[in-house]
C-alpha cells in the first residue's frame, strides 16, 4: 500500500524539525530563540516536495494543490507537536516547558499542554503562510490567460 505524498512529506517535516531541535539542544543552542524560527524551512521543504510531485503527475489544479500543500504542512506540524508533548513529559513535563518559555513566547508558567496548544496555533498560521507563499511561487506554472496563454 502506497502512502499519500502529503503524509510522507509531513513525516519528513516532522523528522526534520525533530532532528533540528535535538541537535540544537545537544549543542546547547536551544535557548537561542532566533534559531528556533528556522524550523519553518522544513515546512517549506515538505510542502514544496508535495507540489513538485503534483506537477510531475500533471496535477495542475490550483485549489487542489493548495489543499495538498496545506495538508502536508499541517501533518508535519501536528506530528511535531505530538513529538514535543512526548519529549516534554520525558524531560520533566511542566518544569522543562518552564525552562523553554523563559526565552520564547510566553510569560508566566505555562503547562506542557498550554505551551503545545499555543505552538500548534502558531504552526497552523505558519502552514497557511507557507502554503500561500508556495502557491505564489508555483502560480506562473498554471496555464491561464493572465500569464500570456492563448485562449
């Protein structure tokens, strides 16, 4: 049974983000919040792979490709949040998240679930922005009269 490309590329996003954060933690760079922002590159990579595969299969309908890219990004983000929850509880739960939140988005003392839900909403926004950006990149490849195609 062949898995859908959205799931495969979403899993690639999850692996990329997971390895990136583990390497950052091993190198002692996990407290540098600007480095955490580079995880969006993995979302770009996975969604771009999905769109590239769609075009190679001659699937050139704008809306279905946008949905496909968004599903890919959301799959990767959802799996990453599940991985974060599991990893956070294995490292001490709320105490571990408390050490993360000192240098990032939160004030106060968030729980693992509060932190994860907030990052999930941030991930959804990121997935939508990445999808729109990639659709603008791929847009000239669609045949239409706005790009000089003959009617």
